[in-house]
């Protein structure tokens, strides 16, 4: 996962983890969670829709850790 970068679209509330590659296929693994695959089936991205709702219970504890990261 070191190759992945994290992006957040505040307006759309989408958390996106991505690495270099061209998307060939999108697989919905759960409502609001998509995996993006390249033409060889390698994972190149993960989209988490409604991210703030999905992570609302862990954001406060994470906030404390992020201050020291």
C-alpha cells in the first residue's frame, strides 16, 4: 500500500486511495465502496463514497493520532 496516495473530495465526500495506472474495470464490493482495477486485474484504486459518514465513529480518535504523525 506504500504506492497508494490518499485524496479526499470534500464536495462529493469521497475518499480515494490510488496509485499510478489506467483504470480498466470498476468492481463494487459493497454499497459505497468501489475497487478500480487495471487491465491485468491489479488494484489501482479504492473509492469510498459518503466517507465522512463511513468513518464518523473513528475520526475523533484518529484526530489525536494525526496531531503527532
